[in-house]
C-alpha cells in the first residue's frame, strides 16, 4: 500500500469553519453489502443536513462590516467586533466569544454582535447559548437572514421541528430564490407531517420516535442497546457526551423518502439517528449493529462538532459496532487484499458516490486505521477528538497522546502484507 500523504491534511485550515458533520451525514451500510461498515453522504444525497449548520460565506464579509449604527462607536469596540469575526474565520470560537462579549458590554443592542456570539457558541457546540443569542439578534433585526437560517438549523438539531420550520419560513420570505433553503424547508414540513402520527418516548439521554402500535417493543430494545453502548463507547474513548440524542424508527419507504439515502444504507446519522425497521425482527443483531454504529457518529459529533475526517468518523463507528471488532477487521483485511488501498481524497470526501467495490475498500481501510488508533490511544481517544475540534491538525492532536501518524500508517501497511 502506498503511503497516503493525505492523512496528514490539516483540515483546520479551511476558510469556512464548517463543522465536519454539517458537511457530511453518515449512512450505515448493510453488513452483507459493505463489510459491516458505513458510508458517508454529502449534502447532495441528504439535502437537509442540519446538525451544527453550515456557516455561510457571510462570515467572510463580516470582518469588514461596521457595527450597526456605530459610525461613532468607540474604536476599541469596533476592533473587538472585527477581531471576533476574524477569530470565527480562523476557527477560534472560544476567542470569538470573549471578543464579542467585550464589544457587547459597550453595545448590548447590536444585532451583529449578538449574531456573532450565537455563531461562536454554535461552533463550540453550546446550542442553548447559540439559540438565545440568535433570538436576541433577530429581535433587534428581524431581517438578519443568516441568523434565521442558523437558528433554524440549530432548532432542528435540537429536535424543535416547529421552531426550525418557522425560522426557515422567514428565510424563504427574505430569499425566495434560494432553492436549497426552500428544498430543506419542504423536507422539514414533510417530516413534521410524518412525525405527527408517530409516538415519542424520552428517557433523558435518548429520545426515540416510532410507530406506537407496531414498534413499541423495538423502541424498548433500541433504548436498552443504545444505553449499554453509550457506556461501553464512552469508557473506551474516555469521554461521555452529555447531549440528548434523537432516534427515529421509520418504515423503509419513509426512510428513503425523508433522507434520500442510497439504497444500500440501512441507517443514517445527520444530527439524529434514523433507522428503517423493515425486516429487523428477523435479524435483531443487525438492528443492534446499525443503531450502535450511528450512536458512535452521534457521540463523536457531540465531542467534536468540527474537523473530524470522514475516515475517522466511519472507522470508529465501524470499530464500535459490537464489543469484539476482530471479525470485522478480518473481513476488512480480506477485502483490501482484493481491492488494494484507497486514494486519500476518498477518505476525506465520503463514500456514497463510490461503487460497491470501492466503498467496501474505503470502509475497510477506515476500520483498520481506527483499530490501530484505538489500540494506541485507548481512553485518550476523546482527547484526540476534542483537540481536532479546537482546530488542531490530526498530527497535532495525535502528538498530545504520543502517537505518530507515520507509525499509525506503517502499522496498517504491516497488517496488509
């Protein structure tokens, strides 16, 4: 296997600080089709991706905008605001929050400053704070369209579908020609109609939606499996995310209609776990595998909303599908012996546009990399993920736990010989 320089790519250098899973959703493939692994779909496959919403190119222009009504604003306040947007552009959300709050102390009723705090809080995964600041910005300026868009995305990720739709309706009213926003709004409206006929159960950590008359026992099983897996995965990586996780069980047709997921996908995470339940009663272990795979994506996304490469997301999700990963690793080795290595760009861009053979290789290689990484990092994996989210490169994050990316790749190459 040729050495993949691409694994050293510093994803923190993107000019648009979009969290990793705002750009990708994660679709779990059937065990029989793609080696007990999962694929990654981009926004063309799942058009309404919303968890940690995409921050628009408006951020690039915010740096040069004055505070509203601030022609004579103190230079220090204006400078703090400008530096706040620059910090957002560079991915330093913690510094951005401090700078915006400094400016807000002098100008508490400035809509753009409140918007800035909301953006920074969202980047940090502090959605309650983000929601509060964005609502304040919109009270001050109802036509701040990008604040409405981001608020809608956040409300959706928090399970507040009615509020998400209301926010996007304001965006469509102000941007009637934006086809992508209109498409996402229509998808949410369709989902709202569907969910109105489903049952919802909440146990604190997990909120599950399902057909109340037919899937109640399956919902109970899902909650038990998810709870056990949560503690197992958290113990393995040394971190236990606290955010509530939403799970929806669909019919096969509902799943395809709402997600647009590829035919081979038997589960998906796009900010919430979505699983079709057709035939699962005949293969409950497969159902368990799928929901644990998607749970892993959810836990990673909570710990590290940004900068986690798709191969790492997918590799860890495959690794944790069951307590013993060795059967899947054996299968991955067999597949890669037939297909050869995967181009580095594929590991960073997602897998859903690949054919079955290419996808199987991509999932398999991701699993092998994650297996080696977990054996080396162990309970410090959570530290690696959290430092990726803080803007560190993959190698910088691995350095913190004493791992060389070169050694990681060399170990994988050895297993393939």
